[in-house]
C-alpha cells in the first residue's frame, strides 16, 4: 500500500490537502479534505488497463466555483427542504436558502464546502482515509452539534469501502 499527500490550496487560512492511496495492484483513490471529496479513482478495466472513473474537476478552485457536488459529502441534509425551513419540537428553524428559496444539500456552506480533519490509517491489506467534522449549533441554521465521520478504505482486493457515521 502506498500513500501520498499534496497541498492543493488554502481556504480561510486552512490548508487543503489531497491524499492518494494506492493498493498492491495499482488501483488508486484520491480525496481531499475540502468537502471530503473523492476526486479520482484509478481502477482496472477487464483487460487490466487503469483509467480514472470519477467525474469531477482538475482543481480545488473548480470545485469551489461549481456546485455540482461531484464526489463530495453533502449535509447536514441531502435533498431540498422547501422554503428553507422546518419545524422540530414546536420550533421553526430558518435555514440558508441556496436553491430558488429552498435549502439544498446543507446550504451555502454545507459539508461539501467545509474543511475536514483527516487521518490516514494503514493496515496489512488496506489503507483508509478517515475524515472528521463537527457541525456546530446554528451552522446554516441547524440546531445542535453534529459530529460526522467518513472513512474511505481501499483494499488489495480492489474494493473501495465507504463508511459514514
């Protein structure tokens, strides 16, 4: 298993980093701590030729400029919330509106537009990128603190395992 790291930009004083993990057969996964975004998967076809199978952009700046959510983790909510508001326990919460008066995929600065903490965990037959983020009470209008973990694991069996908590 191989691991490489490169700085791909800065955002509000935080360093944006891309990690590439590679298994024994040459399969690779590249992801950034910006939006916990998978930017590349190099996988073998039936003849063993390695190709990138991810639809996305070539730079972090392009991910920042576009809202296609390619390869990114979205949240706190996936989908639209009509009118950008919801009721919980008798209280109405006003959310950031970013889709024609609606709230879409976590708002103006959802999980796809935040900088995540990352750690690399290497095992005998796999390597994982473990991302962590804490969404604070009031972020994008949501109540309560939420801790989120996302793990991308590449195995020597050419498996990509995704775990969301």
